[in-house]
């Protein structure tokens, strides 16, 4: 089993501010771990993480501030990382910017239309585009179809 640590980022930092999302406040997090996403990525790598997952909770990952963080993490660690997006971009170049900055995988929102998902897979390679699906997804029927494409 591969466990992929997530680095949630709000206003360019991670740490105690994020804990409130789980309805708990852990002030110790601020004291133990750096609030810098780059330092957090280095720590996870030092602890032998094989991949990372970034979540930008207050802005889109293709925004300039987020891209700067992505580039810094890409330069700081030697492992692949992916980014979740909460909504599909309006600009066609948004995914290009993410891949150019160092992202290896993009996790699409659950409500992504299948035609867009397949189009992204065709354009960027299926191993780079990951759909988020709910438990009602018809794996038996859809996966063979996706593999054939």
C-alpha cells in the first residue's frame, strides 16, 4: 500500500490553520512542524514519502502564488507530486502551467464530465489525469472502456 501525504495550503502556508478544517484546533502542529509547504514537503521526503499530494484550499493551483509554491516544492524534493483541483479551469493553458511547474498528476473534481476527462487523458496522458469518483462508479463497465481508449 502506498500512503500519499497531503499538504493542505491556505494563504501560502500549512499547519495549525488547516487543523480547524477537521473541526479541531491543534496548536502543537504550529510548534512542531513548519508552516512552509516547501519545508513540509522536505520533511515528508525525509520521512521516506514516495509521492506528495497538494491541496490549495483558497485559490486555484494555476494562480501565480500557487505556481510559485509548486515550483519551489518541485525544486526542493525529488519525488512526484499531484494537485487536486476543485473546479475545472476556464483557460486551456491552466493544466499546461501546472505540468510545466512540476506537477506530475492532476486530480479532477468528482463532477468532471466524462468527455472532458477523456479529452484531458488524450491530451496529457492517462497517467497524469486522475478522476475523483464516488463509490457508485461502475468500475466493471467503465474501466475496460477507458483502457481501450
